[in-house]
C-alpha cells in the first residue's frame, strides 16, 4: 500500500528552564508558566489548556521525549520538525533537547530541523519594542559554521529526506540577505560532504512569494488571521490618549482579535499555487496565554472541523509523488499558542484520532523505517518570544 501523505509536526523545545528565560521572565520560566496562568477572557473562551497524558513535562528527561515519539508514531505522525535557533556567530538557544536527541540516538523517531531565524522580542508579552536576542546574518563564514552544525543532523539515519535529500525548513526566508546565494552555498557544501543535495522548504509570507525564485525547492504559506501588529499599534495609540485611554482599558477585556475557526479554515489551504506547495494544518490557535488581550483566538475548533481542514490539505498534497506528499502540522506541542496535538484534558486524543483516521490508516510507512530507507540513498515551532 502506498503512503498517502507524510505528516511532519513542528516541535517546540521551550519546556525546560534556561538562564536566558530566567533573566527575561523570572527564575524557572518555561512555556508551562504561561499555560498555567491563562484564564478565559470572554464567554465560552476555552482556557487554560491543561495537558493530559504527558502532564507538565520537562524536556530534559529522555523518558518524556520517548513518550512523545511513541504517541506521535501511534497516531500517524511521520516526523518531528524541531525548531532550531541559530542567531549568527554561533549563538544558539534551547539547543539541549535536539543535541541530546542527536547524540543519544533516542528516540528512534524521524526528525528534521526548522531554522527559526527571527529576532526574539517581547511582543507576545506586552513589550513589542524590547529586543531579547537579535537574529543576525554575519556573512558566509557564519553560514559555513551553521552548515557544519546542520551536517551532523543531516547525516543521522533518522533525518527526513525527500528523494534522498535532507529536508531543511526555513521560517523567515525573506529575512536572509542574498538568500539564493546562501542556499546555493549550502548546496555546494552538501555536495562536498557527499550528500545528494538538499531539499529546502520555505515558509512563504504569502502566496505570491515564489520560493523557487528565491532558491528553494518547495514551500508552505504563512497562516495569518489579521494584521495583528497594526491593530496593536492602533489600540496602544488610543490607550495613550488622556481621555479615551482609561475608558478603552476598562471596556476592552477580550483578546485583540477573535475569529471563527470554522470560517477561517477554508482559506488556510491554497489550491492554485504555482510552485511546489506543502500545506500546513493547525488544530487550533489561541496565544492569549502569552499575550493576554493582545492575543489572537480562533474560536470554536472541534475535532470534526479539524477533519475537514485536514482533508483539504490531504487533497492538495496528493497531487505530488509519494516522497513529496508532505503536510506540516502546526504543531505537536505549542501549548501557549493553543495549537497542540498532544492530548489536553478537554479533548483527550480526539484530534490525534482524526489525524490517524485521515492519514495513518493509509500510511503504514509512517515509521522509523522510512528514514532508514532514505539513508541508503546517501550518507547517513514569533516565532517564540
């Protein structure tokens, strides 16, 4: 039986304390800090999202990572796409989880990397002008160092491949100076390392931005709900007015933008894209745990509506050959954005069961064996802050 689609879930490593978060947000901060303090902001608002089976886990524990992989495999996820932070000049953050996965060989579950190349600011925490750590692009020597790190992952037998080529996802491709030249440089380094090439996937900011014209092989499209930063600026400008400001602050308690999940999902999957397009699906969205009333909420998500969303994405992906029938799932564990497949106390395994029904039943190769097969062909998530 042929595999219908390849479901790759974005994986956030922000669930263990690090010195930087201690400094910025207080000692012991993790994403669970935001999740646990969330409260409903309007009638029918589902908050907080509290984890069920896996609990408030610590990603420093290998047992937790094993349990996540076992659950993902059971429900048809082929691989995790670990968010990878390289800010230039070798500066990394939240690197422990993936480094341990790479070094230990465990869990024996496929993976790829997504370079989250974005400056971290305090925008989701009410401090939009506060730069926490800046994304820099120092030049080609740094790109070489970056590739040397990536190569260690590319050579792992678990790494996801397309036509034998390691898949690398880039979050903000349009931020990279001379992007086509940088990607060509990396392809050259890959060839020198004995790889058959790279399969480079961009998060396109909109459907008119053609990834192929910028040096990529394929892309997905940014799912957006509203001009959030513009609305934030407008409201803050009003709130600074001496007469209107206090009144607005007292009256507006709901999140900045609440929209219907049912009404939004038809626009999430694109049908008439001129380039190789891998759909992104999301079970839900609600980042009010991070940003309170500055947040964005997709209200009314249900497993059955997610099923409709997923079917549209499967149909869009099915036009490609087997290796390229890729769907990205946003996300496996973005708890403070409300988009998680991991079970919560409200829905349990319902969203995972939908995924299994629509993908896993016809995709028996969504197992580590796929990566092992690929290994013979060559050498073997504002955003966050």
